């Protein structure tokens, strides 16, 4: 036993020696690498901040004077408003919201050509209007329905619910909340948003990358795939509109081929967690997950133009921190919005007073 201990000590001592030798060798390598490094070239351009509202002037700091310069935002040339020896001032208007590359290229006074790329993010230049509304009526809603999608089609109300093993597609009786027709999803799928186009019902799933398409008789006809998470779904005349929990809305053909996307911002930054959706007349209304806020998004630009706050009209006895507001359906003949939440006992019919400039009078201005 004693011999074994001594052996251990010798091995331990040898390991310490080896470690010291290795460490010293590494240290030398490090020092050697440091001494042979080329000195870093100082950056010619720099930004003091990287986020701007559209219309803001972007100030680019220069470390040396330039004799020639051009600025692009991605592949589009940008207007230079002012140039001094130590600063460029560039116009940010007429750009899309979101993350972009600011590419500055030119020649310094020392005749050195350069091209540098900086990252910038453009926020909305619009301060959203507070959307006033009144509750016209309340209806019963099944408090076991974990609502993920809500839409009217030809006067009937359709709902999609989530959770694995509990997800369903349903047609619901508006006046009683009773289920008229339903089809369950297999247990591995977590149901999400729905929308109905040309008598085809589309139902998203959360993380499976699969959308089920049904006939109006709830017969599964087709399975479509997509590459993001699935949260909310709605459509306009020609395009499906999908949210994935980020601040992005994705546009898709009825066969789920990508048609582009838009980033959603207000004047305070990206509006993330976009959940259940409802398209109405050029705008997408979206529940913001884990809030009592519904945002009105200009679909063309991604700018949030209106905020509807449901804080004052939440169902009593429901923990709305967990069972959050989710579900917006627009009833076009009544020009009314119907909203509910996950496991809420109530469905609210709302008269939303959209400002004329935003609501386009004669369409949904109420
Ligand atoms: Ca909806």
C-alpha cells in the first residue's frame, strides 16, 4: 500500500512538472504570437449609435479626411447630406425597417482605398395611436380551449387550440360557445393559428414545421411545410400571412411558397412575440404574446400604427398572466372585432374606433 502511495506521489510530481513545462511553452508561444502580429489598422469609419428612426440623420465618424466617398444601405445608394473632415451625415429616410448593412467606400486623403461595412437598425418613425374601443357584447367561450387561432368565414366562427394531446380545429357556435364540429390533431402536434381561403382551412403547428389543410368538412387534404415556428396565421386577397413569435411577418402563397416578409417596429424598437393575427384592409392586427396589447401593423411597411389595450376588459377569475389574450377575428358584415384568450370563459365583441387616417373610412372605420 505504501509503495502504491509513493508511486502515486512520483506520478503526481511528474504531472506537475509536465504541466509547468507545457504552460511555459504555451506562454512563450503566446508572447511570440503577440510580438509578430501586424498592428491593427485603425477603422476609418465608426458609428456612435446603431439604431435610428426612419428619417433620422445617420452620423458616421471619420478617423481621417476622405477625398471620395459613397454610402450604400445594402445595395441601394444613400444620400450624403453633409461631409466634413471628421464626419459624414447620411439620410436614413426611404429605407425599410429592420437590420441593414451600411457600406461606406471611398478614398482617404492619403490615397488609400477602403470599403467598410457597419450594421444599422431602422425603427418606425410613427408614434402609434391609442385605439379606443367599446365592448358591444360578451359571449361564452369554452374555458378549456387554449385558443391559438380565431377566424370568421361565411358568418361562422372557427377556432384552433393548442397543447400536445389537446389540440383541435373547431367550428364554434358563437352564441353558446358550444362546439359544432371538431377534429383533433395527433398528440405530437401543438395546434396554432388558422385561416380560411377559398374553402380551405389552414392550421399551423408550433414547432413541427407542418401546416394542415382541411376541406370545409374538416377532411385533411394536404400537409404543407415551412421553416419557421408557427404562431399566427391570416390572409389578404392573395397572400397568407404568418407570424413565428419574432417581430417578423412572413408572406406565403396558398402552397406555402415564400413571397417575402416584413419586420415589425414601432418607434421604440422591434415589436416581438407577434402571435394570433387578423388581416383587415391593409393592416394586420396582432396579439403581442404575454401582454394585453393588440397592435395594428401597416402590412406594407411593418410600422405599428395603433395600439389596443385590453387591460380594462379582462375576464374575472382568470390568471391572464398565464392564460393570455390570444385570438382576434374580424366579422366583416358587422365590422366588429371578436377577441378572447387562452382558456378564457368570455369572447368579447368590440367596436374599435379606428382613426379615419388609419381606418380608411367606408371600410372598417366604425
Ligand atoms: Ca385571427
